């Protein structure tokens, strides 16, 4: 009998059921037995469990973000991080490839960033007024990001995409927008449709996609303002724009799929979006919350050579400190304020976030941090590929070296609908084996492996050795 265990981290069990329904039709049972989930030996939780038991009494599910919950007896309790490593309350040490889901680009507790923040705290943090440090950071962003002319600061990626979308509506005087299936743009109502965690079976036909609402509490009428389309499909986006351009204010896109193993755009796809937006008076918004200051100093604009009207940033900009920004062309951004488009926030450009961002931008500008990281990322990617190939596991390597992943599949994956062929069960088993060996990458294959400057060659070698052991154990 085939026994499958679904992890809480699998954001949506329907996706697993889609896979099993199809895979059981085409795969012999003798081969499926390879993917049986085997309970593995738990790490010591003598100190972690009592802390989490307390958390369950005062925090909903014991966490402050839904996807952090792994179960009542499984959710880790982390006490510190340094470089590319983190430690839990019991002293279990992990090489970290989650990196807080992307914000850590230099390394945990980097002394240069920490020192800048500590020093600035002596001057106070929030004044409800412009500061020179805020101006300095904005000037550096305008210099480092191609095509960036004006911007505003905020605190989170969710806020950045929310304000960018409102700005686009104010600029065009149109209300609807286009987003792409499998992409996540934060936790505000307008964008919580057809994300990576949505059941593929509910998305409808490719030629007539259905926006799939993520969870309860979202007013029903909001779905009327969004068109959800398959990513990397030239014909689908062109048809939608030509049919509905009179009501479409913006096209909101992650340049590469930050919630689907970092899958990158087809050649010419982003340029195609740019051309359509130019022709039909649509604001092109790059959601660079994950790609900004990670793919390159200038983010996806630099990496892919396409300049949107607005980009949103967060995560890596603060190396773990909460800071975000959105900005782009002056003519678009200047609709903010003066009785026009509203943007406000008590903690926008606060001193702590500005000190962190200033330090990060200086570190990235003073040496080729991201280029060097990409070289080590290529070593990791090649090594993972070789291990999987040697083990006879069909797979696809995905993403930029600094935000990469792999999918266990014998079908090409170009967008979220192709994940129906992904063997998430085997992937999760391998990742559990890695976790037990002190390597923590997300157990959901949709979430990429994030690298930071502190991932040295020695750490990557250790990772590959333990990956080889983990794959071998998973196939036994």
C-alpha cells in the first residue's frame, strides 16, 4: 500500500492530489514505492517544544505568518543566526537556504549592517519628517537601478505592491490589472488570486483562466478587477491586452517566479510585456520584492534588460531589516500626493530601515558581491543537477544562481500549471533528510533556494555531500 504524508508546508494539498491522480495513472506501482514517505528521526526538541507550547497559547498557530507553521510538534524555534547558519533553541545547527524567504543577502547578523543600525539608533528613529539619510538612500537607489527616477519608501513588500498598483490606477484612470498565475505579490486583497498555492484544477482552461481566490475574507467583487493569465504565454497576454486594454491600468509581474523555484521568463517575454504596455497605455510593474538586489545590483531591470514603469523592492534591501520601496518613472510617480494618489505610512523611511538599506547598498556597490555569489550559485546548481542525474531522478533545474531550485519531473515546467507533473512527495522526503543532516531548504519545491554572500565554497561542498546522502536515503 502507498502511504503519503502531506506536510503543512505544502501550501495546498489539492496540488498534491492533482499530481497523484495523474501520476498513478501513468506510473507503475513498483516505481511509486520509491516515493513512499518514511518518517525520519526527529531532532532534539527538549527546549524548543516547551517554547512552542507557550507560543500556541498566545499566538495563532504559534506563529506570526501562516507558512511558518509546520505542526504542533515540528515547528522549529530559532534563537540566532550568523552568516549562512542558524541555530534552534536546542542548539541544532543548520546551513540556511531559506534565509527568511529571501531577505538575507549579505548574511545573518552581518556586523557592517548591525553596526550601521546600532549607530543610527543613537539619533532616534521616527520623526514624521524628511531626513538626510532617507535622501542619501534614495539617491543611491536612483543611481544603482537602471531607469529609476523617483521613489517612495515603505516597510514591506505587501505595502509596496499595494501602493504601486494604486499609483498605476491613478496614472491611467483605469481600474483593472493583469497578474500571472503562480505569482505572489503580498497579502492584500487585490492580489490574492491564483498564487503558487492555488489548486491548479480550479484555474480553468488556459484559454479562459479563472481567478482562484486564496482563502476567505476577501470581498467577492474584488475578483472582477483582476485578469489572471499563464506566465510565459505570449498569445494569452496579447489576447487579453487587445480585448481589455481600455480597462487595464497595470500589468503586475514577478520577472522570474519567486514562488515556483525561480523559473525564469522565456527569451523576449518581458520585452513583449513592455511593448504591449507601451502600445496600450498600461503601467508595467515589476514586483522585485524577491529579485531586487539579488539577481544583480540593479535587480531584474539589469539582469533582463527591460525597464518597467514602476518596480517594488523589499527583502534584500535591508538584509533582514523591514524596509521596502516602490518607484520608477517620474511622470508615473508624480501622481502621488497633492490631492491625487494617496501614499502614507508612519514608519516609512524610519531611521533603522534607512541605516540598514544604506549599509546594504554600500556593501553591494563596493565589491562584486552578487556576481561572486552567482558563481558559487552555479557550483551549487551544477552539483545538485549531477547528484540527481546520477541517481536517475528525472528533474528540471530552475532559476538564477542566486535564487534557484529544482523540480522532480520528466515534463518541462514553464509556469504554475506544469507543476501538476511535479513529484512533490519525493522532493519533500529528500528535504526532510537534508534537514536532519543540518541543511535547511524549504520542503516545498515551489519555494526557491536562496543564497547569500556568506555561503562559501566550503558550505556549498558540505551541502552537496549531504544532498547526495539525502537522495540516496530517499531512494532506499
